[in-house]
C-alpha cells in the first residue's frame, strides 16, 4: 500500500511518517509512505493508493477527494497527536479496500 500523508506544510506528517515506518518494520509489514504539504499533493497523488490528512487540514478533505479521486480520510486528532500507528493502519486498510 502506498500512503500519502497531507498536512499544512508536511512537517508534522513527516514525524508521523517516521513512526509509521518504524511500526511497519517492527511488525514485518511492507508499505510506502510520504508526507507533503497542501500545496504539493496535486503534483504527486497519482503515485499513491490512499490519502490520509492531518487534522489541521480536515477542512480541505472534500477538495482533496475531488482533486484526486482517491480514498481519503482525516486522521483523528488524538491518534495523530500521539502517533497511534495501530489505529491509523486500521483506517488505512479500510481506505485501501475502497480503492
């Protein structure tokens, strides 16, 4: 699965990206993930299966869905804040099934 994380500038999702990569490594999973800011997703989304947005850009989720046609969802604030990789992967897997 190839996941694109989108936030305001790509910095906070960059931290989450590192946590997700470590989680996958520890659990023997193989996925791909990248973090970008709102201004960048239109240029790269075609290389991904799903898009997950940080809570700070949830107001743009409808626009992201319309622009990309990919399954998209906002990561819940608490899971995002603590980097709850297990819960985030449950959402990612559900989105991937919609593809």
